[in-house]
C-alpha cells in the first residue's frame, strides 16, 4: 500500500511542509480509499492536532469512527465539528455534521 504513487506524491509534499493540513487531509482520505483505517485515523488526528478549526475533517473522522463501530466517538466528533462550523459561519458543514449526528441519536443517547 505505501508504494502507491499517490501516497508517494503526498508524502513528498508533506516532507516540504510537515504541517500542511490539506496534505494531511488528503493522506487520510487516501488511506481510507486503501482501507487502512488505522493510518487514516492517524492522519485525521494529526491534522486536528495542528488545526482544530479544519472543519472538513470532523465529518470524515466521524464517518471513520462509525465504520469502526465507535458510535460514541463519532457522535462527539460531529458535535465538536458543529461547534467549529458554527463559529466559522459554515452553514453547509454545520448541516452535514448535524445530519450525521442526528442519524446516530441525540444527546440523551450519549451524554
């Protein structure tokens, strides 16, 4: 897997700028495509560690948690992302995150 041309290219970009959030997001998505959930998770978490306001990561991270049967982690990831999206004024992301969160249940189910 690590020999894929796309991964090599992304890691070359990352070598030039280790904190490039767009490249980290792209790596996470590429690992998801390759069905390496552990590496995808690693890159989403690194991305959010660098930039907690990277709104787009919350939905995808939440969905990744769902594929691992981690509904509670997904729920709180969506909820955190909703707060970030609201602060950023990103109504589209807020709506997507709210829909994903609602599909899992409501606050009473997890809090």
